[in-house]
C-alpha cells in the first residue's frame, strides 16, 4: 500500500441555525477555505477522488476518508 500525505482545501459551512446576520456572513464568506492535510494508505484513486485509511492490517482497517480530486492541492508519497 502506498503511504501519502494529501494537502487539500475543505468545503465548509458556517452560521447558526435560524437567521444569521448578512453582514457577518458576507465578512466570513471572504475567508479562504481551510487547508487540510491527511496522511494515509491509498485504497483507491481515480479521476474523481482518492480514498485513504490511516490504519491498516491484513484483514482490518480504520474508516475510509474520501477526498474529491478537485479539492486536492498536492499528494506527497511517503516512505513506508
């Protein structure tokens, strides 16, 4: 399994349930999306998304993290 570090931009939703101040929402909307980093073993990769797990054994693994390719900034391959 290939071990990688993926740097990607996350989509985000902001605001409280119910009505929000338009002024506050406009100010927040100008902030950049959060840059995230995920380290894991690649289970699947195609032109739409990459799927990784953080922990893997012979028969079991952790939960799968799927990241859309459009969100990815870069993928660095790490030594296993």
